[in-house]
C-alpha cells in the first residue's frame, strides 16, 4: 500500500518510528520505537490495533518478551481481559522456571518463564515490539509449547520483512502492524 493510501492509524505509528543508522554497529539501520512509546496517542493506537488483530485468535493468555514486549503486552492483555505472562532473561523470575536456549549469530542466549504460567492447552498469543530474525520469538514459542500451551499467533508492532523472521516461527500466524 502506498504511503498516500496507508491507514491513518498506521501512518501515525510509522511517523513515530525513528530510523537510527549504524546502530548498534555500522551498516545496521535500527528501527527505534521509543518515540512511538513516548507519544500517548500513538501508544494507545498501537495497543488498540494489536488488540484488534489478536481478538480473532481467541487468546486466553498474552505472553510478552522482555523488555519492550512488556510495554505492549501488558496493556493488550488488560484490554482483552486475559492474563499476562512475562518471558525474561535467566535469573530474573523468582519462582520455578522453564528455560529455552537459542542460537544467536555468534553464540547462544536463553529465555525463561515460570513453569506454572500457562495452563495445559491454553491458547496463547505472543506479543513483542519487533520481529527481526525470529530467534527470540521462536524460543518463546518453544517455551510456551514446552509447558503445554498452544500458540494461537505472534503479534508485533514492527516486522523487518527482509530478515524473514516469520519463517522461523514454525507455522504460527504472524500479525504485524508495520512491515519494513
């Protein structure tokens, strides 16, 4: 869709995403969502649009990925009237956890969630701010499935389409508001 014909709500969001060249290293164009988060109208619109995209998937829980995913996931869960589950880096959750390691470009990382956070068979929607290569989202899908949840969809404010992250999400439907 051309910019002139873009939904005005999405145009508002797009206007609040800042491009930062050469961050975190030369040659990378970083899509910074902090201006969107700092604009109350844009933040509310992002949450409302995420909710509208998620409702048809009939979630029972929202699982959000540390840390910017929390900014969008918690209000989405509240708007839907469902529970919120944080996925964090190792050692940040106080109760018994389940861990999933995943590969990075150079090395590995891991994510954890409480072992009792998802009731067996619950319909889960994963929310994060941005989908890039899909490694973090794929690890989160694995965590949810490991403890018995069913992933209904994964939802993002921004998707970097050229990085083909949705291809790593094991057939999970992807709902992205803005695709670059």
